[in-house]
């Protein structure tokens, strides 16, 4: 075979129309072979003699898209020194843009004799059992595609799963269900647009593998937090073809979502890989250069530092590993046109030596990158290591999943949160984000996420019910920070179900009336249940997939969610770009309309009233035009007893109209009008929103 020297960059494989460049980084390798496979699995090994600055490279004329390949890397097998080279193991290209096939969990995929000492090299060939990298066609007609560039304060995020959202949708063509094309189908896109969200945050779409221990149980990795290819879209989500077709289908999905005005945010997992601990398989990075790619224990390089709870952590301190992450991010923005990223266990990426450092190299490089610094960046600001909980400590460019918001709002609606903490969360968490110049939209507010109970289950179960995971119900958090009316599990009692429906309305109303960026877990808008399972990572089944056959209660809840999103969209006072400044723009009051005092904030009372002045500090649209908004009163009562509120003095408003009241199944029941000084009874565990009518057309 004619082999040309090629060039060291770009890494991975790149087809130029006549042949393909191949390049692989390995600092400690002694020799590298490129392995080409035909449709029958026949292998041709091509030596790669050229290497420049630790990059092994070549060019093969005539190699075209669809070609399957892998690498065999020769070097020392010395686990105690951190080296696990084994040329008997076929390796996935760390820069593969498409990956075909699943891991066959044969003992040959391990670098050592399975069940024996990992310091002994295994001689069996893993090629028949390892996925193959695929050369892709980079060309795609994007037409007039453009990023929606939705402003942060206008953003509403819908966290969802590529497969789960369409797998049981009756209006999606059967062959498209559970795929990129299914997510991009008109029934799904029309639903999302009508709901009122502006961005979909997709659980991992980087190519991942099925965990060995799950396969042995007959289960599957559903969530996908087990990455093996940082530039490759997961092949199983493609409706048609695996030899690069998944790339075309993913791009088509993004193009359709953009055309509907929806942004695409990817949940990315750069903190670890699917190879696990030192006892895990050799699939890619471990065999390419273990000592470079992974954080090893300083005084015993046989073992891995594990800040993620998965067995390994990527060595972001190494320049080539950092380069891989940055190249991956840029690829997804420039070539796949995505609009942002949510970084799983982001604190892990910030670790320099042992402690989390907000000025780490990773964040410095992100800040300076002309591509990545311009997209939406969301951190999950914690990991499992010491000092890993870093809510509020990320740099100014970043937004964060606000775990304190989630915990406080859950505590409040079960009657246990201090009012001072509640007020901080409702008003944008200035205590967490204002100190370094960030805005309210640095706070990604959420009640539920993929990792935990759905909203319906949050108000239905006292504890987890994860028996379907076949782990003796040991996975997932043990406790539930919510109130479920004192009845465990589903019930036919109409009174209990009415209270649970109300509690869901309370959570949704709080979420969309809070300053910051709301994130809705997909399906919570219609009361999706996972039957009490709060850790469905291995439930690729009807338990996790969205059920689109809705009851009347579910349809009413979905209508309420749509109403709240339109209310938020139409009124900038609920999505401010600046923190409240205390100039009459936000006033906190007791139920009797007197101002809150210092001692009130820690009182056991769970009733609170606050005034949002839409005219105090006018908002501006994207063109700088002034927008004068309405003003609102929020009356909220999370206690066990009904509370009578007194509407404040005329200086706040003479006439008020009820916008919604969560105690009513028909939340907008009746054209209620009230005047300053009127007394309103607000039932236990309910919220009422009133709009000032003084200057309104319908006064």
C-alpha cells in the first residue's frame, strides 16, 4: 500500500477528496500501526513511521469516507510506571468523528488476563470485539443555517434525551423514533416551540459504550455518561446507517432545530472515559498513552485518581489532553453548529494538583478561545472529590447549575426553608454570583434534572424505588426533599392527587417566576413518572421514555407550563439582566403588608409576599429600545395552614387582578379583581400571582 508521510495536524482522520490523512498523539509510544478493516473484518496493518512532536502521522491515497480503522500502539507494558501499551489491543482513535459497532465484552478487550493480576499483559487480539473508527465525509449543505443566539436572560432550557423524547411519540414515524431524526421531526419540534422553550439540552451524544456490568445484568446504559469518543455522535441514535451517516443525521437535526429558533446545548463528559479503573478494558486512551491521558496516583502510577466516582479522571494538566478537549469543543461548534455545552462534574476539569482552582488552565484557555468563549457554557459545579462543591465559584464567563436553588425551593414547598434563603434564590442568587460581576442569568435554576426524581415522582414518593436497576435499590439518593401529602406512591384518592397536582404547579410557578435561567426536565410539564426510580441511568425502556398518552390532569398541567413560559416571555420583570438594586424595584413584605424585618427572615413562618416593580428600572430589547413592564405581587404560602394576606397600600397599586392561583385546578379561574387593602385568603401550600391594573388596558 502506498503510504505518504502526511502531516501531524489535524489529529484523527481527514478525507481531502482523494485520500485520507491520519494522525495520532502518543508521547511514550515506540511504534504505531494504522489498521484498516473491510466489511468482512479483514485487517490490513499499515506502519506509521513518521512522527513529529509525539504525533504519529501518514497519508493514504484512495482511502475514502466509510473506511473503518483503528490503531495498535507499541510501547512498554509497565503498569507500576503508568504504561499499559499492548499492541494486541485494537484502539479507537481518540479523534474519531464516527464510531461503528459495540464493545463485545470478551476477555480479550482487557489488557491483562481477566480475573488475574493487571500487571500481566494479555496476548489475545481484541479487534473482533472493539468498535471501529470511521473516516467521515466532512461536507454538508448548511444552507442558511444560523445560531439563534438567544440572550441568556431570554433562555428557557429543556433538558431531554435524544432517544427518550420520541421513542413512544405516536406522531413520529416508527423508523425515526428514538433517533436524531426523531427529535428533529415536525411533531417534536412543533411541541417544543408551542411549549415555549428556547433551547434543548441533550443528555450525552458523544459516542459511549455499554458498561460490562450492565450488559451482564441484561440492562443498558441509557444516560450515556460513559464517553469513548469526544468528537463522534453516538451511532445508536442514527436512524439510518452507522458508517458516518450519524454525522450527517446529527447535522440535519441541528439545522432543523435552528430553523425553528431552538438552540442545541450538549451535556458533555470530559472528566472521565469509559475505560474505568486500572481493572477496566483497553479500548482507546489507555492503550494510546495511559500516562498522558489519565490522572495517576503520584506515588503509585498503577492506580488512577478518581474525582468522578467512575474509576478514572482525565489528566487535564497534560497539554495534549487539554488540546483534545478544546479541539472537541471547537469541532462541535464549528462543524456541528451546536450552541453551547453543559459540563458534567465540571469541578473535575478545574483541578490542578489537588484543590479546585477557579483560575485553572482549563478555564483560562476557555476564556481566551475565540470560538468557545462565544457559546453558552454551563457548569455542573461539583464533583465527588474533596472540596469539589463549587457553586458560585466559577469564572464570569460561566453559568452554573444552581444546586442551592434546587435544594431551597424543594425545602420551601415542604415547609422547611428559611425565608431569607428563599428570597435569595427567587431574586437571582446575588449572594453567589454578584461578587465577581456576574448577572442573575449565571444561575441555571432547576427543581429536577435527569439525575433524580421527576417532578411527578418528587411529590409522590417518600423514597427511591430503584429495584429495576437490579442493585438491591442501592443506587441513587436515599431521601426525597419534598412533600407528598403523607401518602407514599400512587393512589386513587382524589384529594391526595389534587394536592400533588397543586404541588407540581407550585414548583413550576416558582421556577418560572424566579430570576435566572429556568431549566425544565423534559416531561415534567405533563407529570412524567419513572415510578419512583430516581436513577434511571440503566433504564433504556418505557420507564424512562416519554409517555405521550396523557390524562386530563396531565394536559392541564402542560397547559399551565405553557402559560407560565408565555408569561415569562411577555414580561421582562421576571427575566431581568441586572440584579435588583433596592430602589423600589423589589420589596419583601409580611402577609399583613408590613415590610419584612431582620428577625422575620429566619422565622418558622412560611408565608411571604413580594412586589416586583416593572417600571422602576425599564428593560431594553436587543436594539436598545426601552420596554416598560407591568408590576406584580407574589403571595406564597408553603405552610400547613391557610394564610390571609393584606394587599399593600395604594402607593404599590390601587387595583390588582389575579393572574393565576395554584390552589385551583383551573389556575386562571374567574376574573378576580382586588383593591389596595383587600384581604385575600391563600390556601396552605399554594401561590398566587397578581398584576397591577392601574395602567393596564384591561383595568
